[in-house]
């Protein structure tokens, strides 16, 4: 599994990276512009991300705009939408925020702070398995 964590808070992305390390490779982007560049580059190298954890509240391009750009790119370049699994994450959990995230094309919404047990449950639900260490 290849994962992209898009998070501007160092403590949050380090914790999430540690929790996801057993599932596969995790790259970090600290802002939306960097994240989009990494997403496009991964496709250009034919090694796309399987899952993206995307913080909503970031400086510059926010998470919802990043998600809309990813879905638009997928539709135009891959001729399909919602190829990569996207988990939106935020401490802002009002109904409008959650609904707009799903409307923009996320598959799951994760309330911060990240909880290890909830993350394991979510990864199982999405059928991601922990990688065997040889």
C-alpha cells in the first residue's frame, strides 16, 4: 500500500505516519500545493497512491479544494472518478463540513485527534492489510 498524508501539523502527521507504517509506504505533504505535485508525480511514475489522508484545514489550498482537484484530474486523465481512496480528517466535525467532504468525493471522514483503534478499524473496512515483514 502506498499512502499520502496531507497534513500541516507536524505532530499529527508524525503520529499518523507511525500508525500507518505497518500498512506500507507513507509520504508526507505539508500543504495542498505540495500534495497535488506529489499526486501527479506518483501517477507519472506509474506508482499512484492507494489512499490519501487529507486534512481539511490547511493554509493556502484547503483539503476540500485539493480533493476537488484530484477528482477532476482522475475524471479527465483516468476516465474514472474516486480511484484513490480519500479519508478527510478534521477536528471540525459539524454536519456541513462532513457533508461537503463527501460531496467533494471522499470515501471516509476521520475526526481528529487520530485514534489508533479507529484507524485500524477504518483500514480493515477499506480492506487494507498490514504488510508482512520478511
